[in-house]
C-alpha cells in the first residue's frame, strides 16, 4: 500500500498540490486482496477443526471441541464487548468534561486524553466487530458439524479404529 501511494505521488502530476485525483481503486484492491489472503488461515482453522477432530477421534471428541469453542468463544466475546465498551466510553467521558473528575484528567491534548483516544480507537472496533464475529465462528463450526454428522457417525474415529485392530 505504501509503495502504491508513493508511486502515485511520483507519477500523477498535480497530486501533491491537490489538482489531480489519486487512483483510489488500486489502493482499495491492494487492501482487499491482502485482507482476503490473511483470512484464509483462520477460516481454514475454523472449517478444518471439526472435520479433522471427528474424522480422527469420533463424535465424542467433536462434541468436546464444540463445547470448548462455545464456552471459550462466549467468554472472549463477553470480554471483548465489555473491554471495548469501557475503552470507548473512557474516551467519551474525558472528552465530555461533564464532571469534576473528568475535568481533572485534563483538557483535550493532555496525556490522559491522548490515552483515552487510543483506547477509543481500539475499543470501538473491538466491541463492534470482534465480538459479533465470534458468534459467526461458533455458528459456522456447529452447522458444519451438523451437516457432516451422519458421515462422522459412520466413518469417524478413524484413528481409534486403526489402533484397535
């Protein structure tokens, strides 16, 4: 992305003076391609975990994987939502200056305000995107497991069958 922006500044006349428009489409394409490429490993992990666990170890192991992902996913989602909300609200609290305490933290530009701006920048996406995406992750694992349940029931536990022979 940085190289593309530099290239545009060097090759598009009048861009630095504001007389020409940059090539937004190329930058959007670079960003989109990179984000899609980086989502392949986490997506594969979510999709392959139930398949591998149940094929190798059986439906009992799959039940444990699903229970563990549900319990840990809910805990992380609640933590992300609360943490993100607290960080975002701290920023709003210091900027509002509605109480003696918030005024004592300092005006805009103070160290306390700078810290809460960073907290708000991190907290807002944490509560708005990370939290709901865990819900989708848990549902995807559960639905995939239900779709393949008949296969797992008849052909699962391959590793145990192999070792018991």
